[in-house]
């Protein structure tokens, strides 16, 4: 039996011995920023610092860990900085673009307009005009990195 856990919480540490009893168990942590203020605007999970500490603890105790950089907010999420911060304490790094659908699109666009107005043209290019240039450039930059 395989066990895979995806979380934004460090409570997973309380079950470390149980998790370790599963062969090939994996625990993934969602981290899309190193900026606690932005994190607080986007989710109610524990701090990024606590997530990274939990990831390190599991990794050092022989449990496979994944950093799930998701969603990547264009112009906000610093993917290379996150990779540098976690690369010595996780086995895999997964990436996911920010996808805007339904009511979530207007929520995020209003948030960008209010908090990151300089990025509004980029978000309109991506999410209104459906340009893939940002993602293609990011992909190329990350491949070089």
C-alpha cells in the first residue's frame, strides 16, 4: 500500500512514525511564496517557515518529501528562490501554473489590481488575452536554472 499526503500543515509531524511504516510514503508541502504576508492573503495554512521546517524534519527522518510550488503567481512567486530554499530537504519539486476559473478569476484579478497594480497588465495578458509567453519564458528560465 502506498501513502501520499499533500498538506499546508506541520501537523503531519505528529504522525511521522505511522507515515514511516508505509513503504515509499511521500509527504508534499504546498509552498508558492517565501513571503508570509502574501501567504496570509492567499491561504490559511501554517507559516511557510513551519512548512519548510516540517519538510526538513520528515526528509531527515527518511520520509520522501515533495515541494509543490503551486500555484505559481506570475510576477509574485519567485520559483528559483523557493527551489534554493528547499532543494536540500526534498526529493521532488512539482510546479503548477496559476489557473483562473469561475469566481476565482475575478477574486484574483481584483486582488492583483488592489495589491500589485503594476502586474495587472501581465495578468490581463495571461488571463484575458490567453498569452502563454510568460509561462514559456518561465519554463525556459527554469530549465536553464
